């Protein structure tokens, strides 16, 4: 095949002297105009002060909170006092902030969430003690109540999974919420070692507190030897999809099931990094082999476009167990995908 000289001339005329931000497709141009300067430069991904997803940093006073006109507040919750195995997810927020080159454009969902939403990294939950689990949960609930009461949607980064119980107490205090829960473990276990507030029981606690509707909960990716602890999931009416079922069902069918279960009501999305197989995310406290691939997780989350998200979290990234930083990278990408879903959430945009 002979190269078309006329076509080459047209390409040279159009692109020969343009910079990387000069795009002609209106969809691509809309994104580029927000990122590139008129001179054709953009912020280097390895420069500046690291924030979640390179969102603006907006510290909010703990005593006199003012969230301005934010739609979404991304908040770090560096607390892992509830772990039953390896500690270290207290370093999760810092690790996710340090990951570069996540976004800005989500080509599957067709959005650039940090630019399409009024969103900011508001820093971390201010804890009164690094030693006391129950007190830390009180601090989380107080800070999340401030966010929710201001009409802002929270997107949290843990920390261990016990943090989701006080978060749900804030987002579900007026109406019990549904939940899409992606995890290796159901986390509906009971009390042991003198506390019920460990990371293996937040969703039992949330149901019993009346802030989580178990009939609108789907738990995806469940596996491992702790299955015998999850009786409460079945008894309360939650839907459980085990990792072993996923290949047979297929991701599209699981997406369809999840959407049917949560419906149009307020819904929370909780993502535990150990839902991924340790081949993709070894940096976590309770790894379980036989898990999801990163591609499966992205397809699953992107299929939830349009659900009424009232909050979300990424938890259990313990970066010190992964010298490659791949676990933190996967966690940051999932954070980006959840934020992308918020672009289309009625709870965020105020549109049905």
C-alpha cells in the first residue's frame, strides 16, 4: 500500500506545529483545555505537593469546618487499630497520595472527575489518640458528620476496614443506605478479643445500628478460610458472590445483579484492596489467593455508572508489604474510578 502524500500533507498542516494540548476532537479538547496552558505545558506528575488524585488541597478546620462549595471531599483516615493480622494500613493514605499519573481522563466513563467536580483533598481525620480504637471511631464519625451535614459527599482512604462503620453511621443516619462491597471477606463477624469494632465486623455493626440496609447490600469477591464467620451476611439478607463464582457468572451479569440490588436508592461503595489477588496487590494485611484481577475490578466498577453514590472508600492498603508500589497504584486507580462514578451520581450532581 502506497502512503497517500495528500493525506500526509493534511496531517502536517494540522498537527506539524501544534503542541500536545491542541486537539480538535471536541471531547478531547474539553479535557485538554483544563490541563494544558496556552503555551502547551502541563504540570509534571512528579512535581508539587502530593494529594489524592492531584486534587486541590483544601484544609478544613476541625472546630469550625467550612467546606465552601465542595461537592466531594476526599479524606485520609490513617488508622489501623482494628486489624486482626498484619498492621500497616495506617500508611495507606500517604501511599495513595504519592502515586502519580492517575487520571485526569477516564476514557471509559468519559469524564475528568477532578476537573468535572468541585472536589478537594481535605487532609486526614484529626485523631485524639493513636492508641484507642473506639475513640478513633468516634473521631471518624464526628469528621464524617461534618462532611455529610455540609451536603458534601465523602470519599475516604483508609486505614483498615473498621473505619467504614463510623462512616456509614454518618452517611446513613437519616436513611439506611445500600452498599456495593468488593472484598475478599464479608466483614460481618462478631465480637472477639473484647471488642466488636475490629475490621472483620463493620457491616454487622452498621446493620444493627440501622444505618445499612442488608437487603440492598451485595458483597463481591468473597473467598478464603474465614467463610464460616460470615453467617450474619446470609441471615440478614445480604447477597454474597464468591470469587469462585465470578468466572462462570461473568462481570456483566454481576454488574446487572448489583444494579438490581441497590436500585436507585442511596448507595455506598466500599473497596477493600484484598479483593484483588495478591499477584496484583500483595501490600495488604489479610491477603487471599484466588482473587480478582485489576482488569476485572475496573470493569466491575465502571459498570456502576449512574448509581446513586452517597460515599465510598478504598481501604486496607498496607504499602510496606509491597516494594513495587503496585498495591498503592491499584488503590489509587480504584479511588479515581469511584470519583469518576460520582460525576454521574444524583447525590453529587443533584440531578435525577
